[in-house]
C-alpha cells in the first residue's frame, strides 16, 4: 500500500520502524514468483501479533477560495467561502461618494460566511454594487496569498402591484380605506419562553443590526418579587443582532423580562417602539439528575466531553490534567456518551494529523460505560483512560519529526520541485 495522495486519502502511519523477523515464519513460508518480481506469497505462516495501534485521519488540505457571493435584497449581501477563512475579508465600495462607514458585518460560527448589512440609504437603493474585496486564499501549493477581486452585485426590486384606479359603478359602495395596524419597526425575539433549564443562557435578537442599547429599559423580575433582579448583558461576538443575558436563577420559579420602547437602536434609523414581555419557568430540581465521574489514568491535558445519545452533539466540555472526580450536574433523564480527547498541544480541541509534518492525530477514547441518568439520582461512573500520558505523546511527536519514511521524503521532494518550477516560471515572465 502506498500513500500517494496527500489531498484526498485517509492515512494511518507508524512513527517507528516495524521489523518482521524471519523466525516468526516457517522456512518455506516465502515463495518468490517470477511473474511479479516485487511480490511475495505467504503460505502456512505461523500466527504472530504486533502490539501496534494505528489511528487513521483525513490528511486532505483543500484549497481555500471564495465559493459564492450574492445580494438577495437591497440592504445586505454575503460572501461565502468553501471553508473557514483565517481573516475577515476587506470590502471597499468603488464609489467616490460613499461614506467611510456604510455597512455592519456579521460572520458565521465557522467563519466561512460573512454577511454585510447596508445601512446607507443611497447605497442600498442602488441596483448595482461594485466592490473591491481582499481576502486570503491558497495557491496550487496550498500557500496562503491575498487576492484582490472585483465583484459586481445586482439587485432588482420587485415590481409594485398596480392600484385599482377604476371608477366605482352606479349603486356600488366605495371601498373604505382600511387602517393598517401599527408595526414595530424593530421587533425582538427571545428563547425566554415556556419551561427552561436552570443552566440555560438567554438571548434577545432583532431583525436588523443594532448599534446601541439602553439597558436601563430592560426589566427582569421574578413572579413573587416586585423588585427588579440584576442580570448580566453582553453583545454576541458574531452577530450584531443578538444579545445574551443571564442571572442567578432559582428552581421552580417564573421570570419575566420587559423590554420598554426605545431600548434598541439600529443604524438603519429605527428603534423598537413597542413594549414586549417575555416569560419562562425554570424546571424543578427534581427534574434533574447528574453524573459523578471518577476519572483515572490522566497523565496530561485531557478534554472530557459529554455527548448526547447519538454521540454527535457536544453538551459539555471539561479540561483536566490529572486524576479527578468530575461532577456533571443538571442533566435531564436520558442516555449520554462520555468522550476523552488527549489534548497534546493544550488548545482545548481535537487536532488531526499531518503526514508530511510527521504529526499523529490526537488520540480519542470513548467510555465503554454508557451512563443513563435518572431524575433525582447521581449516576456513578468510574473510567480509567487507556491511552498513553500526554508527556509521552509529546516525546513521540518529537521523535516523529526526526524519523521520515522514504515515501514521505519523496512527497517532500516533489513539493520542493514544484516550488522551484513555479519560481522559474515567475522569473521568465
């Protein structure tokens, strides 16, 4: 087996040389076949075992590029990349009359989608936007370079329906004008509703970006108390339309948040002009159970994750560096999965390997005991990690750096040759 496609092939490799001694086989085990001189046939081999574990990982490193751009309406446009962008794109409008600030930018959690809200009315009304966008992408050798691109984004407003201008017929009553109800130009939504968990974080979200908030116009109260409850309030790090708030909650209590008119102001020149009230009830303490995890065999940085029953969604994260007793509280009745990531580089997330750099993927374990949480009970789990301590893994990584297989050496030489050809072509131009 040959690893010859570093951009599209999963791989597992050993950082040490495996030597198969002939003493493990019978004397007539190997048969040379003339037709395929590079092949060996193995007959009646004595069974033997090698204490070696391989961890596969996806070694692909795809090119980074601007996937698409769109202007779905007059007040915002978006830039979408094929994967996470290491930097925020720089946008400059090709309009000499444009002000220095004319948009508000939002990005996705993966930093692969950037949305620009246009609050300058003159620019928003223009059907065509000519933009100069500077963003990072990779070249054919997967090296980061800055690209300057010119984009033209258009938007055609929908046609207004024609008004009925005909004269009323004889004996026909004229149509009375219907007074349209007052519409809040900046309505808010929130997850503070219904029955909620004790550790839940709450948010307020608007339909348009917000540049200022008068927190004194927000009033949080408990159902049995008349006085207001202090709370924390902060803007979301990704969205200019979302705000988070929290407070010290009690079990089995009802809370209400009143948002007065004039609390939220948008750069679009509007504000919320309607009083809105959001209410929710916190669950009882009897509705929860917990997991008490006794973790052993920890020799370095480890990230313990609590997953849902499917093993997909991460519910909790805990960083530990030694044997510990971990209490995971406020869990609803159900089945959960425990996962441990041996965090070699200490960044708090799992990192895949890199064959050309000689780096193994960080090791991952799943607890063989599947805890089932019951209401009002503590589920005791004892878990001994089987992987090597983190300091030994760091030594292994250092060893991998100095041990290079022939195949890896050939791939490195191939990359270097491509780089020399590219430089020679640039010099000729």
